[in-house]
C-alpha cells in the first residue's frame, strides 16, 4: 500500500496488488481489468473537471497563488503580532491562528490539486501566447 503526503494529510492508496499465486495469464487479465477501471476514473475526472472548471490559463493559477501567498502572510503576521509581547496565547488567539492556517492550507491544496488536474489531463491548459 502506498502513502501520499500532502501539505496537511496523509492519503492512502487502497489499490489492489495481485497475489503471486496467480498464473501469468490470470495476472494479465487482472491487469487489463484494473487498467479499464483506472481509465473509467480518468474519463470521469476529465469530463466532470472540464465541465466544472472549463479551460485554465496561467492567470487563474496566478490568482490562486497570490491568494495563497496573502493567506500565508496573514497567518504569519498574526502569529508575530500575537507573540510580540511574549505572553502566552489565549485559546481564542490559537483558534484564530488555526483558521488563518487552515485558509492558507486550503488554498495551497486547491492550487496543488488544480496543477495535478492539468498534469493528469483532466483539465485543459491554455498557455499564454
């Protein structure tokens, strides 16, 4: 079982790995079935993502990247401001930092996901002329 690490979570792939007791023809047949299953997931993602997001260009990536950068800066600036006096943080301050961090992480995850969508061919990318 493989493990994928993202910025905030560990995602586990539950892909089936055939047992070595299968004879070669059964292994080929199983691989063929699994390829069909993977293609069905690819086709579904390509259709749904294209309908939801349309064509993507660099400007849309830039807007998302700038939003994530602003969220990161707000989070760090808030942490600095809260700790300048050297006092312990209140539970409300910690909660506020958590919201700011979560905002940054969500925007970063959305950016990474959109990049993967282009990389995997789910989303059409228009390069600037």
